[in-house]
């Protein structure tokens, strides 16, 4: 038996239901950690740890929002061309 949980509901944008697959849950903290502890200390030395983490969380959030905006643009263009758009489900890959 395989365990395949349903994606969780995030809301609606322009009437299009938005879902996220559970595979995104471990990715968010991993990206935030990688940015806050690996990338930023090398690229912007001298900041406090809390600043690195705040920037890491903000950068990761903006990355996820940009992926959503990208997919939303596809759905809006599909509607403009007369194609149906059921929903958007965001997967890790």
C-alpha cells in the first residue's frame, strides 16, 4: 500500500484553486537554512545570525511566491486562449 496524501488547499486567486503538495514542506526550511547559513554569510559578511535567518526566510518565501506567480500566469493565459484551468497544484519538482 502506498501513502499518497492529498495536496493541501492554499486558497483561490482569480477563481483558480491553489494547492500545494506535501513535498514542499521539507523544501521550505531546507532552502531557508541553505540561504541563511551557507550563501548569505559568504555574500554579505558581518550581519547578525538573526538577520541571515530573516533574509533566508524572506528569500525562500519570495522564491515560492514567484513559482506560484509563474504557474498562475500559465493558468491565466490558458483561460485567455479558451482552455480550461481546473486548479494549480505546486509540487517540489
